[in-house]
């Protein structure tokens, strides 16, 4: 099992990877592969990375835009 993401950047990256993976799985109407399950298991919710919703965080601007999309 992959390590749990630590730190804001790692958590945001893992969450966005999980969202992208879930969209791909749903788009193809299939079950998650073992590799996809590992990506999904790294989801840590936005409570641990709530800074992504802070519009003053310019360093997270691109990630926030991707999340909104």
C-alpha cells in the first residue's frame, strides 16, 4: 500500500489524482484496477487540505482551478 500523503501539497496532489482516476473509471464504466484502487486509497478529504479553498493562496491557484473544473 502506498504511504499516506503528508503535507498540504502531497494531500492536494493525491486528492486530485483520486478525482481524475475516479472520473476515468466512471467514464469507462468499469471496476477499478489494483493500481487505481491504490490511487483512490490515498484520498484524504479536503479537511486536511482546506487551504485549497483559500483564494489568497496563489501557490495553490492552479490546483484550485483544476478542482473547480
